[in-house]
C-alpha cells in the first residue's frame, strides 16, 4: 500500500472513530475535527479534536470522558487542567483542559479551549488539503520517515519551497 493509500485508509478509519465517539453527544460543546484527520495527511492513528468550551469545568470534561469510555475501550486517559499558570503559553486565551486518550490502536487528543478566539487549526488543515499532489506526497514521506517529527516544521518546509 502506498503512503497516499495508507493516508486515505487512516483518514477513513479516523472518520469511523469520530462517528463512533459521537463527541457532540458526550460533551455540551461542538467538536471540531482538526489535524491530519482533517488535512488527510495521516501517517499515524492520531485523532485531534477541539472544542470552544468557555464554560468547561473539570467535572464536565471528566463526565464526557466517562461517556466515551462506555463507547470505546480506553487503555489510558490523561487529562490536564491548563488554566492560569499551568497554560501552555503566556497567553490567557490559551487556557484549556487537555485530554489524551489511548485505545488499542488510536491516540485521541481533545482540547477544550476556555476562551473563544479565532484559532488557526481548521484553516491550517484545510490549507494543507489544497497542497499539490507532489507536496502532499513529500509531506507524507517526511512524516513517515521521522517518528519524532515536528509536523508544523515539515509543512512549512515543504509548502515554503
């Protein structure tokens, strides 16, 4: 199977998982698919989803995660409260709850943003979908060859040519 065919197969699997999880029913906020499952540049079973969730609490997020555990067999769940001095950047708008779930085959990243601001995630993934076939193939090759990769750097390097 070629890298392109594998990426297409993984994207179809990601869509099936996304439907099975039914995140919109598990959480009171609208889920937004982002990352390689949206761009189609998948080399790993990694599903990324974000929510604008200004009223999120740890209890609400944990309740939703409990619902997900009833839909898929979770091997591990890690949730972080990244508010105040625990946020990933100095920007107050980057406060969030962040959960990483693992099934037997998939890693699922869920980000619950506590401040509703314009975020580049969807636009970036859609821009990658518009890359030429040769650029998409080069990105897939680089991602596949570098397990400890910085995907953003790969995208910039290939699309900046």
